[in-house]
C-alpha cells in the first residue's frame, strides 16, 4: 500500500533554465472577475473574494535554513529571492531514490554551508557560494545490509543531527562530518529531527515522539500516540514554539507537549470521518505543523485543515482540505497545495478560501495516465513556487492565483525547495543539488 500511494506523500520541485520572466518581473494585473474553482472541494471552502486585498509582509533576507521547514516553528513568511534567478552550480549529493531507497529530506543551510543527505544515509557538506564539496560522511551502521528508507538532518548550535532509516540518531561535527555520538531508537524515524535548545526531537514510525539530549543522545522523555498498521511513504517532524512541541502522527493525532518533560497540554485529531477515496483513508499528518503568533495550522491527508489556539487547544476553524504538503503561512494568509491537486490561498483569520488554482493532474490528460504530484509552495519575492513530478515548475501570483510563468525542469524531485541567502536550492530525485541565484 505504501508503494502504491507513494506519490501522494512526495512531490517534486526543481528549476531548469530560468528566463527573465521567472521570479524577475512584477506580477501582471489580475484578470477581472471572481476566481472560482470548478472542483467540488473548492465550493466547500467558502471562496470569499470580498475580504479586501491580499497584503503580505515584505520579502525578508534569511541567511539560514537550519531544519526541515526552515526553523522549528515552520513559519517562514515571505523570503527574499531577488530575480531573475539563474542556475549557478550543481553538486552531486549521492545516491538518488529508487525501489530500495527513499529520498525524502530537505537539505539544510547554516553558516554558509549546505548539508544534504542522500538515499543511503550519506551526508555531505557543500559551500553555499560555489557548491564545492567540503566533506562526506556515511551515517549507516557498519553492519547495515540493504537500502535505507527515510531520515533527515537538522542543524543547531554548531552540530548536525541526523536520523536514518536504520533506526538511529546521530550527532555530527559540522566542520568535518565526524560522528560525535550515535543512539539507537525504539523504531526507525523516516522524518528529519527537530533540534532546539539542547534537545533533539524525533517522531518514529511507531508514532512515538522522543526527546534526546543534544549533548550525548540520552533519552529525556518519550510520548506515544496510536500506532497505525499502514501509512503513507515519508516522515514528518515536530514543530517547536517556546516551551511547546507539536507532535504529528500517522494516526491523524496532533499533540501539544511540554518541551521540558513531554506532558500533554492538549490534543486534536486532524482526520475526517468522510473519506473521498482509498488513499484518503490514511489519516497521516504528513505536512509539518506550523506555529505562528499563537496559532497552530495543521493539515491531514484525509481532508481536514485546522487552525488551533496554541495555548488552549481550541479549534478556531476547520476546512475540507486534504494535503501531504506543509502549509506556507505569511501574514494573514496561508497557501497550501492540496491532494486534488490545487493551490489554495486561505484567509488565516476565518479559514475562507480567497482563491483556488487548479494544477495539472495527469501527464496524459486524455487517457488519465501518469499522475502528477506537486510540492511546495515556497513564497519568495512575490512568487509562489510549486513544482511537479512531470518536470515543470510554476510561478504563481500569491495575490490572485494567476500562473505567471512555467519552466521545464531537467529532472523530477521529491523534496520541497529551500531558500536561504538569496539562493534557491533543489535536490533532484537523481541525487543532484542545484542552486539558483
């Protein structure tokens, strides 16, 4: 089942030759009229074009992207990426994804370096300026036999932390890749760790959240959700805001835990009783939860998108949107790629959809063959960037939902893009790291 529906849990993003129109020019004036999706889901989203203009925070330069999702709260707002951008270097990360390996994790950026893990749990460091490899270190145990499946990396306080499909967590010296400590987990983790304030937080495939000491890896506390016999391919990572950890599970459960001891503050179930198809029966929260200004935003695979008060756990609103992508929050608006697939702008204040843009679903539209999966979005310099397994990247206006430009991609990817130090990074399914600036 996991192989059959792998495409729902992963998506592709990448950029090929960038013309002057891609992320370079200002968005054209929107066409007159009201944007309404013809799909049934959009009708349930209470499309409201009368809520005034969409106003976003100004683009901001961000030097680092130290963890999956950016920083521990996973709210990255509006990033600066001056355009037009062009390809500046390519680096070989290592083994790409295939039947025996899964390529699931974002690269991270810290201190002018890019760290990336390949599909065999080999971590490499590159110079962000020119892509020169600085070191390469194999995270797999000596007795490892067969392919890896999942894992990821995070950077905090001068150390790199890695989870692997071999059921281990490691701390690595960021200067040379030397392993500082290695600890076995109770079960493998297919998502990247979250590192914050001396703690390394990991969600395992058994729906357990473990808090480990960043100093030596000893366990500080553990929390368990409901174990699920089946799940989508891929993993997820906890969000951290202040003293609260948001732990998402494949059961659809979302727990708010105290970062000090794992005590439960509140919980919710981001899952719908009404399921639209066989895939939607899987209740995974695969996209990362996002915390912004006291609100938690989480979307589940089975058609539920919720806003929750961080302090009390009270639902503020919920909408019939299913996704395995991380919502992107910027000001009072949220952008998300749904499973349908659609790119949706939602008003964070009331959950109403402001616009919905339908994305291509098939490479062969006539025969309904070659399902396309989409990843993103990333908001950079007044453009939403989404990309697909069919080898196309789209630049979309965050204000109207209009498609501004389309670019052919040289290869598919299964990992969302990263923006740091005015550089756009993609990791291709073949194992190449590409930088655009």
